[in-house]
C-alpha cells in the first residue's frame, strides 16, 4: 500500500491542495468524492468492523472539506472503518492519474474471465466469493477452489486460511480487491507467485496498479465512476455492485 501512496504523492499535481467533497460509508461500499469530481470506492467490510456506541467512524461529521492527504493517510490505520475510507480516497486520487496519463495502461471493457483464458487442465483459486464468476470458472477449469473469510461460509467454500496450502499450487489466482482493505493482499500475492496469471478484481482494486504489477499481478478488474453523485446515492441507499453499474464502467487493465 505504501508504494501506491508514494506514487500518488509524486504523480498527482498539487495533491496538497485537493480537498474532500463528500464521504459516505454504506452497507456495501464506502465512497469518497473529491472536490474535482473524481470518486473512489472501497468494500465497507462492515462484518469485520468493531462498533462502539452505535458509531463506526469517530471523525464522522468532520471529513468533508478536509485535505485529501488527511484521508489518504488512513490507509495505514489499524481501525478498519478508517482504513476503508483511506482506500476509497486512494482510489479517487488514482482517477486523476488515469485522467492525466490515459495511455499509461491498457484498458479494456472485456470480461476478465475471457482475458484470463482459463485452460481445461488448470486449477483456479478464487480468493473471495465472487458469485458471478463461479459458474463460468467451474465450466472452464479442471478444479476451482473458493476461499472466504468468516464463519458463515456456503457449502464447498474453504476458509481463507487454506490459501496457505492451495494457492502455491494454483495455475490462476483471482483475488478480491477487498484484500487491499483487510491487509491480506501482500501475503496472498506471495502465495500466488507460482501462478501463470494473477488477477485482482473488484471496485476496491481501482488504484494505480504499478506496485501491484511489480508484485506479480497480471490484470486488475476495477471501476471508472462516470456519475459520482449517482454512485454516492446508490452507496448511501445500501446498493452493491449490481446497482453501482448504473454509475460506473467496469474495466480491466494491465501494464503496457
């Protein structure tokens, strides 16, 4: 994460002058909109948060109008509520880099599964239950392993601790972007270093990707939000990924 933050500080012009327009911590996603209109999101991970006295963020009511750098610093917080706001801010600032350097990365609006080209004899590991992916991957791969955190897992889904044993043997590894928020991404990428292809996917993964590419990520499936006010409304009303499609384009990008 630190590498991404350093890149933003050096690549976003006048980053110290950029301020926050609005913050919304919804049931599914947390959204941060900059005064310039750029917006980033992060999976809220409410099931993993510790709440006290009906509050999640102690700074609630003070975030709008603050310097973006203040909220960006929350990416290193051990408080998960603060951390998801930091990640959403990181993704919002990343959109400025994408705007300034549109040719730095290869963007595609193709399905990530098609781009990965899963072979019939390949073992696929899906870290995080992404339900739209599972029937397609089951039909293409020799074996699909799905890992999920928490105690209420569906039948056939392994605990995320099983990644330690299975990821090193997988041919293709697909990791949810939520791993950026819960702090597991670096270890997961280490475990996946033998994989033919590694993908990081989900709206939470919509940051400048250079450090992730250096750590072995082949593709990133993220979002570009084109209607931030609509996206904020969706998040505030408890919407998730399907509803977010009304306000964002889901894109896959890779290094050129």
